[in-house]
């Protein structure tokens, strides 16, 4: 790998506002809001850490496709990751997982 520099896909507030201006996207977002919120936090944390999926995977003791599946599973709603998997992901980013009931 000649270039391991992380090149993030934009997912800032302006991008989110643009996406949610589409009523179909907004309806889908409302259905899966918690998953999208978790995914947004995960992607922001990975961006802040400056890590690629491959680097996160290495720190988690897995392969890059597993991290891609984890991030994609939250976007697709096809699979809910375990608390332990989310804990490992957080630790790989130098964070800790907290769950709050409100």
C-alpha cells in the first residue's frame, strides 16, 4: 500500500442536511435514526483518529472487510452489531463505549 492516508467521505452537517432534504431519505432516516446516529458517531471517531478501516481492523484483531461490514450493517439495518464488537471498535479508536437509556 503506497498511500495509507485516510481520505474520508464527507458526512458533515451540510452533507447530512442535503441528504435529508429528500423526503424519501428523511423517511428512511427516521426509521433507522438510532443506527444512523451510532454510525455517524463511529465514522466521526474514525475520522478524528485518522484511521483507515484496515488500521481499525488491525487494532481490533480482524480484517478490513469485517470493519466495512460493521459500518455498512448500521447503514443498511441488516444486522445489529453486538455490544462487544462496538466496544472493540471504540477501543481501536482510543475511545470507550457508553450506552445510556433516556
